[in-house]
């Protein structure tokens, strides 16, 4: 099966919140009940995420949250950390209660172990494929632990030969999400899991575990507790700068790109904030200076004219005629809006989501793709 398989077309359904558990003073774990008739739609692989949709102050908000537990039929768990000044994360921490319903998109995302790619939703097959592949390293910062804890647990449970080194960076001990779950995991797998908490604003015994993770600290880790040359797969999830720094240091240490999986929650760029270019009002140019945008979605063809002067994204144009065109972050981070470009050319502003293989196969992020030819055609079903 091709690498792109974990990205299936996602759809929203209302799900009921069955539990809310405080993780820290600023984060909650939300459990969503999945009814049996939707169980197949909400099957997932560790590392994938769902988008939540909510109308707040008359405005539709969509935000993505990684699933923080290994695949479990009948439920989904996500961890939501307050973002200072953030609209949805603060609303969710303050107002989501058991019994509430919220629109949840079916799981998607490609931040999954390469070794589980060919065995979507089949733990047995994952176990078989993982045999012999045993050394994994995960770096998480802050809420970046959510997909990582699911991946780490799945790897340890599925493969008795898996050994995982987890480096988890936070400001202080009180910010550490899933602190008890990580301790339980360590108790279950004492010889196969090492957890290194790095705290930027608290003194720890070892200098490697104190302060911000920078290039020097990484080099010192790579010389001691982690030996990059023997690691089969790396998982990185955190802010853009940290993920980029680790990728650079891994490249310098000779680690090949195809062993590294990473996920960004945000680019740190205010231009890429959620509502950026999805749903912006644009009117076709009566003088005829328009781009012809055609797309296929769920087997149906849609067509819309996009004024050249507006330089809008394909997603923005397509949303004018079909409200169910898939997107979540609208910032080039999550990959939900992916489609295959089958005619014409586009310029992609940002891409933090597509793998090189997907680009080569002709996939684009429609939220970031601006047509550079008079006509473009994309296929969301491909
Ligand atoms: C694939 C994926 C998985 C994710 N998984 C998780 C997860 O598991 N857990 C988790 O907690 N988060 C996760 N996120 C992040 C999450 O989707 C939200 O981005 C996050 O919760 C913030 O949303 P918000 O509505 O609270 O903040 P927003 O309102 O979107 O604001 C975000 C930040 O930008 C600032 N801001 C907003 N507008 C501007 C502006 N115009 N100029 C400058 N600054 C501005 C705000 O003050 C705030 O700090 C994930 C994101 C992605 C893409
Ligand atoms: S909607 Fe997230 S990358 Fe386009």
C-alpha cells in the first residue's frame, strides 16, 4: 500500500463527550464516545488526529487534536492544552463536559510509524511488521506529547523487542501532561522505555535535563543517552523551531530523512492562523479575468470561477460551492485539505504536512495552493 494510505477522506459526525479528565491546570483529556455504527469511520492509527468543529460567537471554528491513546474501538481520547489567548482551546477547557456533543471529524493524518503504514487499524499486522525493528526515539514538547504517547504505547505493546527513548520538554513539572500515564507506562515497560523529562525553567539534577533544548544539548544527548546510528525511527512533535532544530541536528549526525516522522501543531506564523484563507468572501470577476477551478469530491464534480486578482487558494474557491470540502487548520500544517492536482499548475505557499513522496505523486494542500494557470483541476478522492 502506498505511503499516502493513512490519509483517507474525513467527515464530521456529532459525538458525545463521555469523560473529561484534568491533565494539568491548563489541559484536559476529553473522551468521546463512538457509537458502534460509526466505529469503522473512527478507526485510527496511533499518531493520527481528529478535527473538532464548533460555532463560537457566530463563527465556525475548526481545530485539530491528536488522539492520545492507542486504537480503542468505541472511543477516542484527545488532550487539549490551553493556548494563551486561543479561542477554541480555552473554550474547550472551560466548557466541555460529559454529556455534551461536538462535531468531530473522522481521524486522519500521516504522523504514524512507517512500520504501521501498511497495516492500518490492524494491531496484529503492526506487530508482525514491527518485528526486528526495535529502537525508537521520540521528542515531544508541551502538548506535542499527545500523538507521541499513543505511538509510544502502541510500539511497546505491539512489539516485545521495541525499545523507546522518550524526551519530553516542558517549562516546569506542573506543565507535564500525562505525568501519571507516563509513570504507569514506565512501570509496565521498565527495561524498554526511558523517559527523559527536560524542564526549561526548573533545575534538575543533570544539566542535560535542565534548560531549553538547543543544539548543544542535543549533541550531548546524541553522544550519551541516545545513539542516532542505531535508531530505526524518530518521532518529533513540538513547535516548529524545535522540530526543525532536531531535524537539522539529526541530518548533521547522518540520520536519513526517511527515518524521521514529525508533526507540527502550528508554524508559529500568525499569517497561518486557522481562518486564514478558508471561507474568505471573494466574487468572480465580471470582466472575465478568472481562473477556472474544477474539483472532484465524493465522486461529484464541482466548478467555480476564481478572480485572478484575488489570488485565493483552491480551498477558498471550492468552499464557495461545496461546504463539505475537507479542511481543518487552513495553515498548511495538518494535511486534511490534500487533493491530487490533475490539471494546471499551482504555487503552494506553505507545506508542513505533505511528505516528499506525496508531492512527487502530484498531491497538493488546497488551502495553500494558488493557481498559476487559467484552469486547474484537483481530485479530493484520489
Ligand atoms: C495536526 C494537529 C494536531 C494538533 N494536536 C493538538 C493536541 O493534541 N493538543 C493541543 O492542545 N493542540 C493540538 N493542536 C493545536 C490545536 O489545533 C490548536 O491550534 C490550539 O489548540 C490553539 O487553538 P485555539 O483556538 O485555542 O487558538 P487560536 O485562537 O487559533 O490562536 C492560537 C494562538 O495564536 C494567537 N493568535 C491568534 N490570532 C492571532 C493573530 N492574528 N496574530 C498573532 N497571534 C494570533 C493566539 O493568541 C494563540 O496564542 C494540533 C494542531 C494540529 C495542526
Ligand atoms: S487544512 Fe490543514 S493543511 Fe490545509
